[in-house]
C-alpha cells in the first residue's frame, strides 16, 4: 500500500470518527433543531459528488468515506423533514 492510500484510509477513519457519533446521537434523540437544513443539504451533495469522484478515480478511501456520510446525511435529512412536519 502506498503512502497516498495510507493517508486516504487515515482520513477515512478520522472523518467517520468525527461524523458518526453526531449521526448516531441524532438517530437516538431525533433532535435536529441545531441542524441548519441548507448547509446540511449542501454537505450531503458534497458527499455524493466526492463518492462519485472516488468511484471514477478508483479511490476507495474517498468513495467509502463519502458513501457512509451520504447515507447518514440522507437518514438525518429524513428525520429533519419529519420533525419539521410534526411542528406544523
């Protein structure tokens, strides 16, 4: 494994360790008040396009990281929308 892949996998672990605890907490508590929807939506689009870039470039760390964050983003966005509907 070359140095670029090692850095990529370390970045993957770092990103997931930073992102997953917040995603898990949101799933458990269902609280989304602190999430600004437009910003979170743009982060989701960023994850989507980085995952696609990783696929095109055969860059597995990039693809894995952003696929997982995209899935979490989709779930949390669904919870955010559901919470918004309950308030109305």
